[in-house]
C-alpha cells in the first residue's frame, strides 16, 4: 500500500482528491499483482522444451558478448524450476573458460539482503540445496570474507 498526499501546507489534512489519488495508487498495485499472477500462469503453461531451447539460445548469445569474454568473475542467477530462462549451460561455459562464478544467496530478516557467493565447480552448483522457491542457493555461512572478489559481470 502506498499513500501519496499532495497538500499545500504541512498543517493541511488530506482532502477527498487526496484519498482518490491514494486509492488509484493502491489500484495500480492490485493491477500489478493481477498482472504478475497472469504472467506466472502463462510461464507455467509454456512447454518445457520451448523453455529449454529458448534458454540455450539466450545463453549462446551471451557467450558471444565481449563483456562475457573479458570478465574474470561473473555473478549469475540460478533459475527457478519453471518459467525462467535456465542459466545452467551458461554456468557450465563459465567454468569451462576458467572464470570465477558467484551465485546469489538471499538472507537477512525479511530476506531483503542478497550476497553473491562463490561456487567452485558444476558439481557444487548441481548439489546446492533449493530454497522455498526451488532455486539452488549456497548454504548460509559457507563462505568467509576472504572469498570476496570483484565481480566484473552480472547476469540477471
């Protein structure tokens, strides 16, 4: 819920038009929620082979970028089980080229903090536990500050 109020002075109370503005903002938020739900339904209905072929095509295009070739440390998301572009072939290519790889771990109260943590090889990536959304994620506390390295490419 977002409340936006335009008053000519700080002492003034919001009027009827101010409440209408607040309701329209709330309506926009509700419309966004409906749009997200519709998009989730659409993505879930896509055939797995279509997602796989599109993912491979997208990942192949990324490998041809000069930024990809020049990067030494890459942060990359790991996809949900359904409805997202799979990045697993890109992760494989990063390791094949000898690049350092970081994947996100969401933590903190309310899960609002994201840290990019190192993974050493494909076996480690494939064995990561899955969070409540089914996304592979490194374990909490598995890495120290010594694992920090400058990330020079982020793939989202």
